[in-house]
C-alpha cells in the first residue's frame, strides 16, 4: 500500500492519517529564522524510518509570506 501522501498537510491532519494507516510518526520541526515560530505547522517532507515508521519534517508558516494566499 505505501505511506499516505501528506505533503502540504497541516501537522494536526497528517499525524492521525499516518497513524491510522499503521505508522509510528516522529516529527522534526523547523522554525523560521525570523518571524512567528507559532504559525501553522505544515508537512514538507515524509521519509520512511523503518517498516512501519516515518519521520515527517514540519515548517512553521509565517503569516503574510508566500504566494497568492499567504503561501498556500
């Protein structure tokens, strides 16, 4: 079956999907060098760490940064 594609998902949405698919989840959170480290946390990388384990890398969004809809 494979690891569910949760790239771009909010952390709070991605973790339950992965756990429901039978994976143990570890998180690496990368905070922005400046700005609001308390922004929404979004998944930018998913990598396998074992047969039923994944490590997700998450970034904190900065409000008002990014594309058409503030980075979305």
